């Protein structure tokens, strides 16, 4: 969880600085935000908090706290709201992995 504090805290200021100082980053971030929000706005609009928790809680590659931090940033979830949602997802993932490792649940392996 320690990197999540910094990712959520610095992602917006860094992206704003890059957008302001480099035109290519401005074009990239504009495209990224428009594309991502247009493609997933319906799901995130209805299930924003739940979707963020589930994304972080699924113990698979490319999911987790770092990806959840990026998704929270892309969809404009405020820091004070995103942090506990991501933390809850990490706790759920920890419980799932712990139960799988002691044999209580079978994750298909």
C-alpha cells in the first residue's frame, strides 16, 4: 500500500506538468482520458466504487493496487475516496490468496 499513497498523490501533478511543458504529452493524455472515459464511462459511472474494489481485489496479473491507482486517476476518483477503496481491494485480495494458499479455496490450479 505504501506506493499507492505516492502514486495517487503525484500522478496528477506530474501529468499536469508534463502536459504543460511538452505538447506530445498533452496530446497523449488528452487522447488517453477521452478514449478511456468514452469506452468505460457507462460502467464506471454506475459502479465506480465497486468496480475499483473488484479490480484491485482480483488476484491476477495487471490487477491490483498500482493498476487501481491508475484507474482512479483516469476516472477522477478523489484521493480521499480512492485510497480506502484500493485498501479494501488489497485486503480482499489478501484474503483470497491466503485462503487459496492454505487450501480452503481452489483457484483452478
